[in-house]
């Protein structure tokens, strides 16, 4: 969440910057400042009362020694009365603090200056493109038909077992899935990321730490009996490793990667854009996460974007990178780059990765800090990226590489699949 200091220093600038995300912050910022004033007023009253109690307590012993029992008893009565007042003031402070924190959790992160204005995906800026567009014939099949033809993924069986959005991978489809996971993990390790195997369920504190709660609560699967949440991405458990931790500046940046299944309710999703692998409730993804010194985080963001670019290039997919406009960004991000690959059979671009800098927004929730020598701890910056999400990558690989003989496997994947063609 935003720090109170940032809001207090220039509340109007905060309101103006959040307007780029199409979030009207005027009222909520005013309420935050009001609760902060109430909290500080109560704190001053509490400090004065405690100081008075301290003086009275010191005087009681002296008065007793002087034989002034009545005055000592009167001071005791004053102390007792002040103690009751202290309880009331402490309750006021607690209420103001809780109300202020509740409001702060509803305020999105500030977009950085590089975020373009706009509200719709059409307003995103294309940063660069690459790869060769496939030239398929008019009889080219979309991936859901290819999966049926070659018995790779059974969508109907997934509906029988669980429901829509939970496909069953079979044979070479399952092997392709596993090959991509290992390919992405090996590339991440070669790039200096430490592999983590995280839990697939997290507690509420972890959800609040990375900003999924309360903003995305309706999109998460909730195990109510245990009050645990199925993870929407490995970003959540991996970043929460550093919750309530003070790191040393010399150890930054910290680079982690993790494979996980991801679970998203995707409430309200319907239509052609959700067919086949285009939008699932359960899918596989390899994530990269970095904890960084604020001075380095935007250079690191560029490095992460360049790294993800190498993955789509190795997979021989046509790609483009978008710098997201304010209206298309996530709640927690300060700057996001999306990767899309072109689906030749569907004749449209498919999002396969988001790479984001959250600046100190998550770190403030997490209390993730670092300390330079002889300096007070300060908030880290956190970054993460999909490297990569599998479903649409699989869709694009199947569609773009279909031939009369079968589906060709990209050369970089052959050592992982153990086969060159699906026939």
C-alpha cells in the first residue's frame, strides 16, 4: 500500500496520479488524512496524560513521607481517573489506526511517469515486436481442434471431473506441458534465479502482503474452513518469503523463480476469448520475482523484460511487448509490460506474460526492508514477471507450427520433449 508519508507530503499529486488509473482518490485520501489527524491528536493527548500520571505518581511517595496523606490520596484518585481516560484514548487511537489502514488497502499503487494515459487495451503502447509471422493455409485449425485431432488435451473430460476451465492433458500434450515447465525453469536458473518450490495455498496475510486481498478476493478460490486461499500465481508465496524481513543492501537484488499451478475463478469470463486454453481456472506458470534496491529497480525491470523476450524468441513465436496504459494496469503495479504472441489460427494476439515493478507498494504491506551500513532500514522494491504462463504459449505453439505432416516442435524444446513432431 502507499505509505502515509507519500500521501501527506502531497495529497493532490497522489490524487492526480491515481486519476491516470481512472481511480477517483479525492474522497478516500481526505478520509485517510482525517483519520491520521485523529490518531495524532489522540497520541498527543495520551502522551500528555501519561506525563501527568508519571508526575502524580512520583509525588504520592513524597507526600506520604511528609505526612500529607489526604493530598497523596487525592493524587491517587487522580491517577485512577487518568488511567480510565488512557483506556478511552488508546481505544480512539486504535480505531483511527484501523480505519486508516482499511482505507489505505483500497488505494491502488501510483503509476510511474512512464505509464501512458488511456483506459482500454487499445491505448497500450507497442514497445517492440519480433519473430516471423506464420503463413498458414485456409484450412488451419485452432488449438482446441488440434488437441482433439491429436488427442493432446481433453476439455470435455475436465468438465466431467471438475468443471469448465480445468483441462486434462494427455500423452504428448502432457509431455509438451512438462517440457515447457522444465525449459522455463532451466532458463531462469541459467539467468541467476534461485528455484523455489512454494506452497499452493496461502493464508490471508500473504494475500494482503502482495495485494491480492482485498482487491481480488472474488477472483481467488477460498478454503473457508481453514481460511486459506489457492494461489493465483507463485508471486504470492514467493514474495511473502520476505514478509517482515530486513535484508542487507549487499544481498540485493534477490532473484527467485518458481513453478506452480495457478488457480483463478475468472468470474464473469465468457465468449470466444475463453475457448480452449485461452482462459482457464487452473493453469501452469513459471514465475520470476526480484527484491531490489529502489535505486536499481527500473534497470532490473528492463533486464526482466529483456529476459522474457529471449524465451519467446527461443520458442520461435511472433511476439510484441506492450507498455500498459493506466486504465489497463493492475491494482498493485507502478509500471507493467505485457508480452503477447500471435496466434495464426485464431488470427489474434494472446497475452502470455506480464512483467511489473511494484516499487515499494508491496514491500510496505509486507514490511520488507533493507539496511545499508549504519542506516535506518528502508522499504525494498519488488518486481515480478511471468516467465512464462503455459496455456496460451501451448496454444500458439500448436497453431503456428501445424503442417500437413503434424505439429512441429520448436528446436529449443526438442531436448525436453524427446520428440520433434506431434503426428
